[in-house]
């Protein structure tokens, strides 16, 4: 088991700890609604040190990554990243990855839970002129999330941070150490992530908290991201990707370059595209709870799907969920029946995603 | 409070057919107006338009607005811009206008 470099801090500050893959870190600091409010209205700080970090280099690195990922790696310029999928030959998913292009090498980032599986897959498909190094333990990762998150790097790095685009990254010096600051995030809010040498993680964490005090920064656990991600229909790799799920079933078509010459899983993806996926992941809302994962969904007496993931949205005051539904019925704007845990049937509404514009996006649009 | 109305297959199928028509038109506007290197079938209904997903920018947004206004003969206000989150949310907006009789397919 690996412990976050912030382990002692989390313990001292009464955080709840949980294993993510093989990595122990803070899952919760405060009541859920307080952490949710920080992310949606203000700014939260989250220890994401457990994320998997794999450095890929070598003569044919771009060609190779382009082969193992569904997206187009050749279109990624230095200082930018792409969010894409790594598939098996049958089109099922190994991991969703964020790939940063840093001159002649790449940094592949994914969830802590995917570390072993992704490394095994990369090594199985490795070519001679590509080097793969797992540097997960060499760096901590601190994320700041929320409509006011942009203020933190402005304070501790520079005002110039405003020009860093979504999916962009840069090398910065803070105090006496180097770090990578990248913009990513699946909540619809500003999110800045600092990749920092492991031994400097606590120093940076304290510096961010000190600077964020005037903004009212809130320490949040990693689980605080779950509902904001769900509201945006962002895929939770642990909950939403079932072993047989494919990018088309997850409606992640935008992660695929259908026209590049080859990638692992291309034949399966094109075949599924031509016939149409048999099921799709759709979003639903329900005013009432009383259901759970795997509860079945019906239209009249026909079973057409099941719940994979759900939670309560404090903003909308409804239950929000994701369900796999037979493709012929996988459309927003309809109502279906969900068999609740007490065997009664609830009417749920299939809805369009993302559910709303976040304060961050509204702020950007209003200039 | 529990929703207890009965869901009938025929009603659902009618709604789906109508949405399919709108989704198809919206996707065609995206592909043609923005010269996307994609076919209509390759765009998922819930594809985000900005940020991740199709990664459009503000100029693309204006192109889509003009395309939607021309195709459906409606005018889109600044307030309506919040519906430009995904293909599906644009379809919601058109279908709502259809229900009010403000749009014809």
C-alpha cells in the first residue's frame, strides 16, 4: 500500500482516508454538502497524489501512443494535452487517459485504480524504441477546483496564468522547486492541478492553503468530485465503465479519431459504429430515491436497461444517475420506469447532459 | 413526491422519432457549418460542444447559432446561449419551441 505524501497532514486534520487502487489518501474532510459547495461556488483543494503518472519517451513515441490510444496524438502540440481512451482489440476500455506532450516525451495520467492494468497493457504492447517509466511515486498531485480556483495560481505563480488554456500545461518554479501546472477537470469548473516532487507536496499544499485563506478555500476529499462529475456526465472510470463497455456505448465518440490509419481496437469500434452499439449510457433524474445500482429499467413490461451509478445533486435537488439503456430507447426527453429497491416502480426522466452551465462557464461567457 | 404516471411505449417512441429528426438536423449543421471531419453518425448526442468533446470555440458558437436560426427559422437571444452545452441540449431547446408551435420541422 502507498500512502500519500500528505498522509500525516490528513490524519492530523481528521480526514477520512480510503484506498484508491493501492493508494491511501483523503476521501472526505467535511460534510458532503460543504465540499460540494466549495467546488461549485468557491474553491476546494484536493490531494490527488495517487493518480497514475507514466512517462513515455523514445524515438517512436508519438507513433506508438497514436497506436495505443483512440485519439489523434499527432494533433497534440507541446504544452497541450488530450483526453482520450486506451482500448483493447475488442473495443472495451483499459483506461481513460490524459496525455501531456512535453517536447519529445509524454506524460500519461489516469486514476490510481488504473495503475496496474494500464502499465501491464502498455508493456504488453510496447515496441523496442519506446521507453515506459512509472513515475507515480515521484510526484504528488494537488488539485484546486471551483469557480475561484483561478485565483490561486495567479497568487502563487503569476497573473499570466490567465492565458493557460483548458488542457494546457506549463513548467513553473514555486519556492525552490519545479512543478507542472496543468488545466484539466471533469466538473465544469476551473481546475488546476500541480504535479510536484513528492517531498515538496506538503510545502505546496500549505502554501496554497495559506494563499487561499482569503478566498475561503476548503480542504476536500477525493470523493467530493463524484457528484459534480456526475452532473456533467463525466465518466467515472470505476463506476461507469463496465467490463464490456465501449467508447461508443459511453457516448465518448469524441475521444476517437475514426479516420487515423490504425489503433488498437479500431476494427471493433468501426464494426460497432456500422451496426450501432446495442446499449448506451444515458443520464436520468428522479425526484425520488429508493433505488440503487443494478436496479432494472423498463418500458411497459420490457426490460431495457439498468442503473450503473447515481447520487444526489444538491444544486438541482434531485437524484441524478447514469444507466445503460438499449440504444433504441437511449434518448433524452422521455420517461421510463425504474424498479425501486422496494419493488415499486418509479418514473424517471432521461435528460440531456451536461445538466447545467457551471458558475465557471457563466463567468467566462460574461467575460 | 413520487411520479406515478404510466409510461406508454407508443408515446415514448413518438418522442424519440421527433428527437431523432432534430438531432439529425443539428448534427448536420455542426458538420456542414464547422466543416468537421466527422459524419453525423459519429457525433454522440451527449457530446459536449466546448472544453472536452467537440472542443469548439466562440467563433464556432456563432456559426452554430446562425445555422440553427436559419434551419429552424427562429432567433436566438443571449439568454438562450446556455442551451449550447451539447447536441442534446440544443435539441431540447428546439423541441421545446416545437411544442409551443414556434418551430416547424
